[in-house]
């Protein structure tokens, strides 16, 4: 858990206070965040429970971001742990996951699992139910990350 704490220390004064735990399915992302949550006494936020299993048709990414920012205003911890985010890439979603995570990490530290990998100087987000994965250049991330392999 020291690694997560070190990454949090790096981002705590940054514009985006975001730490990604990156890995393919089965590499230990959820276990890592769960162990940290237990050690620190923090809950893991399940966005599927908050937002539902599907984003209602016609709801924009701005709506979801504003909804989440409203939720976080009532959240009394300085660190937010996110693990279950399938709803954000459901078929009706227009949300760019990295942009969303950056926007909600402007006021509080966000530590989030990321279903994907690092390859060819890119961060890739695997979206199993959608036709293509999301790809971001590492040079534009503006966050810290931990890779689980």
C-alpha cells in the first residue's frame, strides 16, 4: 500500500489529483485497491450502485459529471476510491473515462482502477462491450499510475 500512498503524495497538490491502477482483468487491481481501502478505513465507491447499470439514453457526460461532483460534495473523505465503473462505458454512455476521472479529481484525490494496459507509450482502456478501446498518449495523462501485471 506504500506505493499508492507515494502516488497520492505526488498528486495531492496537482491540478488533477488522480492515481490510476492499470491492468488487464485478473492482474490484481481490485485486490490492491481493496487492501488499501481496508488499511486506510476508506470505502470503495461503486458507480454502478450510484448511477445504475445503464446510463439513461440522452443523458450527457456533463450530466453524469455534475451528478458525480454533487455526490462528492457530500463525501467527507479526502480520498475517493473507485473500482466498479462499467456504467460509464455502457452502450448509451458518451463519457470519456479519463476526462471524467480528471474532472472529479480537481477537488479530491481519486484512486481508480483502470481496465487496460500500457503499450507503445499509450494508456489503453479495454471496453469489452463496445467495438473499440480508448487510447491516450502517456505524455497527456496528467496523473500518476501503478501498473499491475
